[in-house]
């Protein structure tokens, strides 16, 4: 039995008055209780997509439902399900932490619940700052206040737009744990991030968006397994000027001024080819003094996906005038 997604996006498009196509027919289902990371370069459409779901920007086409509520026809019910933590640190500087979080709850028509607000502040390590004015807090603490505000009305979906921007490494790791805890409590998390490490550490699934198009959506583990490659680096006893002709057909390259031979192999195949390679090297009298293996990171995969998408777009753009001319 198929579980109903908590967010369903169908053929979503956004074209601004200038003619700029920010989103192009995006289809996406967000599973209930998952952490979904949306990756993409600047201007790819990440913030536009979030802004439409949250009711900040109107779509040009398509349909979005949040927990069964249409974001246009049933705006209030849909928006009440959502908590949004924006990228910008915009808070009420002269208000206390307690006041601003309590006020945010009231904006959604929720009756006062001091016990719930206390729990949120304690969970975010903000309880000892409850009477402090926002202006006196550090950048990391201000970001935690934004999260508390977003959680104040008990949403089932939480959007985090660049949650670790401007946060030091120690606080960032603490924030990752906090996000995991939120997911464990039943909140669905959607985050955009420039920190690939962040997505690799936390996400259950990953979507890659580029130039307004969703070019890939995949479980993180499957993505890493499908597109991840391993490399074997051999530190040579004697540098090579070039790869010997006998090895020309293998996925080899020289690095470090010929001192390192790098062999790239697919983790999906049963035979890695390492044993035959080492045998060939011995037959050719190529000795190595050390070797180590490494695996593609999510950042490597992301860069290759975006680069491939750009190349495909460029090729299409180049081919179009030729086709038009021939047709003419």
C-alpha cells in the first residue's frame, strides 16, 4: 500500500514578469517523516520552490498540496502545517526570546501554551536565554530562535533554508543533531543547503535542481551507490612521464608530477580490475611504495550532475539554430 506523501508537487511552474522561468514543470513527492535535502547552485530555483509551497510566491502553473490541503484553495490550512526558517536572520531585535516565540504561535491562531513553548526552547538549548533580548544573542543562537518561531505553532513540516549559514562548525553539528531529533518526533524536514557535507550527513533523500528543473531525486544511499566511484592511488617508486601503452585502455591517470598513478573503478561491478592491474604493473616493472583508496563524496556527485546538465543544455542550445536553419 502506497503511503500518501505529506507534500505533493505536480507540474509546478513559475515565470516572473521579466520572462524569467524560475521553475519548469517540477514534479516531486515528499515522504512523511523524512529529511529531504534540495541541492542546487545559486539561482537554481530552490528558494522559489520553497516560497511557493509556503505561500509567499504565487505559482504560474501546477498544483501543490500539503498534508492533503491545496496551497491555493485551502491556503490557511496548508500554511498552518508548515514551519519556515528563512535564510536571513530577520528577528525582532528588541523583543525577548520568550515573547517573540509566543507571538509567532499567536499569529497562527493557536491558544497560548507556555508548557509547549518551554519544551521548544529547552529542546533548542534556548531556555536559559528566554528573557534575553534577541539583539544580545550570537548568530547561532539567533538561528535557533528562528527555528523556535517556526515550530511555535506545532507544524508537521519544517522548511530550513540554508540552516547552517553563518554558523560555526561546532554549532552546525549540534544543529544537525537537533534536526534529527525533530524528525524523530514526527516532523518532516526539507532543507536547502550549500554545505554538501550537511546533506550527506543528514538527508534520507536528495533532490538536485538546476535552472528551474529537478534533474534528479534519489535515496541518498542509492545515489551514492549508483554514482559513487572509488579510486585507488598508487605512490610510485619512480615517476612516470606517461601511462605505458600496455595500460592505455584502463581508467588510469597520472597525478603529482607522475609520482601517483590513479585508477578509477566502479563499485557496482563484481570485478574491480585491481588484481589484473597490479599484475600488469609488476610485469612492466612499475613498482609502488604505497597505495590507498578513496570514494566519491556527495559533493563530487553533485558537481558531476550539474556539470552534465549544463553540458546537455549547452549542446541543445548549440544544436537548435542548425535545425532551424535546415528546416528553413
